C-alpha cells in the first residue's frame, strides 16, 4: 500500500465557528498526503468537533446536543 508523510501542528485554542456560533476550540493542522491540508478542531473535552478539508471544500461539524 501507499504511505504518505504527514505533519501535525497543534496551534492551541483559537476562535472559529461551530454550527454557525462562535467557539474557541483546540486547532490542529495536519498537512501532507492527497488532501494537502486538514484542519481538526477539538472541544475542551478532547472530542472531535469539526474537520475542514479546504482542497475538497468540505466542512464537517458535530451536531449540537439536543
């Protein structure tokens, strides 16, 4: 199989939006591979809350708790 070298960079807590509301989330950037750049956002509990893949014009967000 194919292997790619990826680099992860933790940018700490940064402002963003989550479900159209302002949020401060831990921002990690993963670069390399086919997607080139992936933004991963984690909540204060460490749970994955948002993923952005600009090269695919894709944003995925955790649904708000109901």
